[in-house]
């Protein structure tokens, strides 16, 4: 199994809508609007790093309102 945190910036006023769309993607375990340098943070899981990449590039980054993402792959799972 592989996991990652995806931090995202959105277009102004789009964080709520984008968060809901991210939360509905298979493999996304949680998605939250946050304060700070990013507007949203999501925790995702997949079978391997390739599956994570597909979820991030094909599903999350393609959402209307996403301006930028930064991904941190989890290197130590419980």
C-alpha cells in the first residue's frame, strides 16, 4: 500500500466545492479545508505509487478550481 498527503491551492471562492469533489474520489480517505499556505489537504491511499500518481494527476489536478498541488508521499505507514 502507498499513501500521500496532497495539499492544494484553489481559485478564490472555490475551496468548498473543490473539497467536496476531492472527497468523492475513490482512494481519498479525508479532505479538509485548512488555513495557511494551502487551502485544502487530502489524505489518499492506493495500491502502489503508480496508483497514487494516477489519482493525483488524472483526478485531483483535473478538478476545475485547482490552481496548484503539492504532494508528500508517506514513507512510514503504521
